[in-house]
C-alpha cells in the first residue's frame, strides 16, 4: 500500500542486505522509529542504536524487536533531544562504541504541543525537532564523514519532516525564539518541520559526500496522534483535517523513511523532500528557498557556538 500514490515498496523484500552497516534511529522506542528498527534489523546490519529518552521504554522495544528478529544486534542509547548536554553525552557514548555510522535516521519528534521551552530556551517543538537533531548530527558528523571516505560508501542522514511544514508562519522560520509564544501551536509545528527540510538541504550542500534528505511519512496512527486527540479542540481539529481517508497504520507509515534510508543512493539523492512512497516533492515555497536554508544553517551554527558546540 502507498499513500496515496508513489512507488510500491515492501521493506521485507526491497531493503537490501545491510551487513556491516551501523544505524542510529532517534525515537526508536515507539511508532515509526520502532517499526523502522524492526524492519532494518531483519536485513543484518552490524548494529542498530535505538536512541530514546526513557530506558524502560527503550529496553521494552528492544525486547520486542529481538523477539521478532532473534539475531538482531540492537542496543539502547539514552538521548533527550530537549537537552544539549544529553545530546552531547549520547554522541560521546556512540563514538565510544562505534567507529562508523552509515545511516542516521532523525525520526523522533513532537507535534502540536502547548508552549514550553527546552533546557536551552528554544520553543519546545523547534528545539526538539530541529535544534536537537541538528546538534546530534553535528556531533556525529566526523563519524559520518569518516565512514563516507570508504570505498563504495553510502552514508545517509534522513530527517522526518511533515506536510505540516506548509503551516509555517510568514517568513518560514521563527528566528526570534523569544517571540515564539505569540504564534499558534500549528505555526510553531510548521516552523519546526520546515526546519527539518531546510537542514537536510543545507547539510548536503556543505557535505555532498553524504546523502541527506527529508520526508513526510504520511498521516499515521501513532502515539503522537493519540496524544494529540487528548489535547485542545483546535489541535484535534488539525489532526482530523490531516487525517481523513489517508490515515495509515504504523507499518505502512514507516515505508517512506525506510525507502529513504535504503533505496538506491542515486534515486534518493535526486530530491531533498519526499512524500510516500519515494515521491519527489518540492515542498512549500519556503522549503524551496535556498537563501532561507542558508540563513537557518548560519543561525543554528551561531546558536551552537553560544553553548560551546
């Protein structure tokens, strides 16, 4: 099944042999991340690092995956994307445990949450979905680039975005984070998801030896959707507006990110944003704006410098 068009893609038969590859998946304890870990584990990667905030939930997910794939080599990496210190610790632990990284799947995210801030003072959705993943990617970049130096390498950074990026406010990105509270939750979400696309574009521009892309998984019946249903009427309305006849289950929803991680490199490298499954999209006008991508990159790097990264 595809959503609602795009390429036929069956992870069981279309994911190639992953022998020797090391994979890191953020938010791997639930939903799309967990399903991605499960399907990737079936194809013999050297190791999968399941990054998540809560040890008990991560270990439970790992146990379920190993029950389905007994020979899977999969381990927990503690990561809280709302804290730069936690991200630094996770990157350090990863580099102590692995000398290579072939696939970084920046899967974790939050959606339409009430206003709050991360430990470093960023609006919670922008801070988690963009700043957290951008810092993790930056700290793992030496390992990614080292892996890319090998013959026949195929190193990928895949960011989960959303068609919700089209709800970003005028200007696209809220650079003045002190004013973020004045925007609605969906505008803040749109900003964060737009940033995921622009970050992938800017990263590949600067490091063409990597294949970097972003994608929309579809509208999925995950814990994210379930939690949003318990929120305000405005948020519930937005979820149902996005849902409708295109609602998918988790196994279907994970296909686009699995495609981006494992489809032929030459095909994935053709685009910076994909809708299900493997359907090239330009995204919104702001997503196409290379000047904005460069501005976001510069802003993000300057923010990291302020915090010593």
